[in-house]
C-alpha cells in the first residue's frame, strides 16, 4: 500500500521554489514587498554587476527611484558589487507596546519584512539586507552574520543612495559633524549649498568642508504634494549618517562621520548597521505622528523603570543667558586664583545657596517637580575653548553653593534637584569621573543629570557625531540606569529612538534651542514648525520653552535680540514640542508678572495617553492635541511661522457626551512677534466633542488651550 507523505512533498516543493526563486533573482528578477495597507512598496533587485538596488513607490507613484546600496571596507574588497542571492524570505510583524513615557500610552508596531541573504562571489563574504515596510515608510539596514570570511572589519564608507524624483521643497541643516545648532534652510533641493549661508551667529561654518553636505533628517515635499523624510534609527556602535547632495541630479548618498584618523566604524561580526529610514505620505500629519523611529529600536532593557518619571522644572539657567548672572564664581580674569582655590567672587554668580533656595521656593509654591542648577561646581572660569582635559571634577561645589544645605532644603520642600555636568567636550575626563558624579547625585537625592558637551571633543580629532561619541552618549544612559538616574543630554548627537531601549534617556537637546534667542540672531518663527518633522522624530527634545519677557532690551536697552515668538506661542510649545522633561525657562519674577498666562504652564501635562495631529505643514504651522496620561484632561497647542493664520478645528477628539471647560490662551488682536509679542488674551468657553473652535494666530504666534471635564 502506497502512503503519500504530504510533509515530504511540501518540504520538497518549498525547497524547489526557493531554488527557483534564487535562480530567478540572480537573473535580474526583482522582489516586491508592500506595507500592511499596500500603500507603500519596495522593489529590491541585483543589478547586472551584482550590486543591491531598491526603489520605493507610494500609492503607485515613484518616491525613491532605483538607488544602489553597499558598504566599503578598509583594506578589504568593497561590498557593493558581485553579489549573488542565497535566500530571500518575508515575514509579517504586528504588536502593540507600552512606552514608559511617551506621546501615547500604546504604540502599534506593524510592518512587513524582507530579508535578502547575499554572498559575494569572490570573497565569500555574506551580507544580509533587511527591509521593513510600514504604512508610514520604509527602513533598511545591513546585517553581517557571524562568518569565517569576515570577522573584524573597518568601514571606510557606506554607499546607501536615495535618488529622489525631482526638485522638491527641502528643509535642511548644513552637515556639521560637531553641531546641529543651526536654523533650518528652506529651499529647492537644487539650491542646497552650505557656502551660501549667512548665519551670523557665532557658529563655525568653516568646519563644514563640503558645500553639499547636509544632516539627516532631511524633510522634503514634492511638487505633487508627497512628503518625504530621510533619517535613521537605532544608531548604536556606529557613526551618525549625514548626507552628500548632488543638487542638480536629485541624489543623496550616505556620509558617515569619520573618527580622528578617517575611519568610519570598527565592527565585529555578528553586527548590524543602523536603520536607514524613508517616511512618506501625502498628509504631513502622518510624518509628525509617526512612531517608526521608535519602533525600529530594541524594546526596553531596564527591569525597574519605577524611577523614570516625567518632570516639569525651573532653573538657574536663563539668567546666565541674558547676562543677569554668570556660570562662573570668580570671573575669567580671576581664573587662575579660582583654580588655586582662592577665587575672588564677582557678585554675579548665579548658583548661590540663597538664589537656589529662591528657585526652590518658587517651584514648591507653583507645583513644579524640580530645579535645575547650572554653574554650581568649580571649573567654569577656565572651561571653554582651551582644550583642557581636567577642568571639571563634577563633584566640587563653589564656596557659595552649599550642596548639602541646598539638597536638604529642596527635600523639605518636596522639590527634586537636577544636576548639571558640563564636560567642555572632555569626554575621557567625564568617563573617568562618571561613577563619582553619579554617586554624588544619588547621595543627595538628585533624580536626573543634564550633561553638556560644548566645544571640540577630547580625545582630539573626534567629532560629536562619530562612532566614539555615539557610544559615549549611549553608555552614559546605560550607566545612569545602573544608578537609577535619568539623563538629559545637550550638544549630543541626534537621538534615533534609543529612548525606547533606555527610557531613562529622558530627553536631549541636539538642535538649535531657545537659548539662541538671547544672544544671537535667534531662531526664525518657522523654526519650531520644522523641528517636529525632523529632530523630534528621533526622541524628546529639551527645547526650554516658556519665555515671557521676549525682548532682551528689557534687560539692557542696547540689546536688539529677542525670542521670535509671541507669548502664547511659548505656551503652545509645551504641547507641540514633546518632552517628558519640560522646563519653564524664564525667570520666576517674569512669571509672577503674568500669573494668568503662567497658569497654563502650571497646568499642562508632560506625559500623554493620546496624541492627535490636527493640522501640519512643515515650515508653516502645526496644531496638536494631547490627552493627559491617566486623566481626562486634554491640551492643545497651535503655532505658526512669520505669517498670521486663521483656521477652524473640530473637537471630535474629546470624549463623546462629556462637557469641557476650554481655557483659551491666544494672541491679542494687535499681537505680533516683532511689534507686540506679549499681547495676549484669555477666554473660557464650554465645549463638547461636536464643538468647533476658530484659531486666530498672530504673525509668529500661537494658541494654547486646556480642556477640563465638567463634572
């Protein structure tokens, strides 16, 4: 009797089909993988010379034309041609996960995946290329399995190409390996040229050698209304990706930040590259609302996350930027005396025991969680530009700052302190002192550290965006987790979703923040309408909003600088610029002059259950509504660029059948960011989910609204 073994038949047919597929693909057969909703498709192929290539379509329209991929190695054959396909497999993944802190309490991670296993004919080196296709975009990475043909290797270049379809409107930053602190330029793609920039703000543009190098992410809008964002995710043990631009050919190529001797990355198999991401939609709201960068990072690796809590804080910070006080105790003219432990006080030192107590009192009175203190520790007299390795020890306070008294006073007022540790770029020195710094924080009950990396990096020749520094920034977050501390990094490389893996990495700056408005040409009114499409895709930003005295002439009649905003736009930023660590950045006395407007800062949440992107256009406007974590209150922020703007919004995000008290903080009729920035009005109305509200934004203005359920 003959018995048919179906499992043997199926396995044989599967093997035959795999062989056929590999044979067909090596003859130029392409494989297509689509997003779960089939709106985005990726076509992968090998070119005639065995080079990997891909293209991306959105709703059957080309977004990325055929673009080649590859890696070049130091002292080894390049991995950019002569490949054959060994296997190809697809998978589907769909999960929901809950961030510790975030813009929403639950995040869906749904994608289709294609893994193509390649082998180079001559070297027998194996390399996989993995594509993940989400409904909001595409990601790909290089994967190097453990193998005899490739163990230790040095990357000299990554040649990932992104060939766009035309001369798109583009928002870009110059490709400075050491800083993202530039205003965005809006131009046609063909007009990208760093040499034409006139920044006039003290940043050393001369450090950018290539005229046509930009930073990622780069945000674009095509002539037919498709929004495209090229970025990266999960940058771990790898340098940051900048982008080389060929303006007239509409091409972008990955540019990895080198180390001091020109190498890009030192790797050992098995290992992977970061994800290269292409977000695409015909609705700008989808770009701002995307969680793709977070989803491409590994899940949380911290077992006990109970100490990771959102914080709203004030600080001894803005008063130094406006010149009211100083970070240093002695003044630069007395630097040597300070270093010899005989400092001569100038009388302008900000971080004194008494001044800190004043801030603690204000925080306690107004319900703030914490107080940041900068300039409390010895070293500020001689910290910048000298390339000294041991300026700070991170634990020794100035004579007029009694850390034990301050900490005890804060504890008595139920206020937490945030320690600032400026490194002056001396990373080796900071790492030597890191555990002592953290132990000191734990000793005095400080829950969070603000790190700073102003200046050129020591070890000399390294860049902020290189592999060494990426590893350092990630290491600080991991080591801080061992001490149950949160980290807010400034002057770091741009975040790429690592806060999912280490959520104690609660915030970062990594862009041009609010402080530039105090002492430079400042940030143009469109600046904050671009950041949610770029920098904030990678993680929370410590932008330091909430400036009420907007013109610096208030402090010195000779000053012409100002914040390019109205007062109510500063309120709206607490909603549009996500961070679970939010600073009320102005002076306490300025808030006391405008208590009715200050009420919004006191009320607004910093951790959320839901986020609704209501209106969005990069460089023009943004309106976002968010629901408070664990509560029924909602908050809304709407901002505009230099143009006045009117719109109508539906309140259908509110709970049906419930009534709400809407407190609306809006620009007065004569408000204007240049002429009359502090003019505002506040009104209260009753609304429900069927209501609509008219938004009237002044030039450079905004509206902030709180929605409180009526019992």
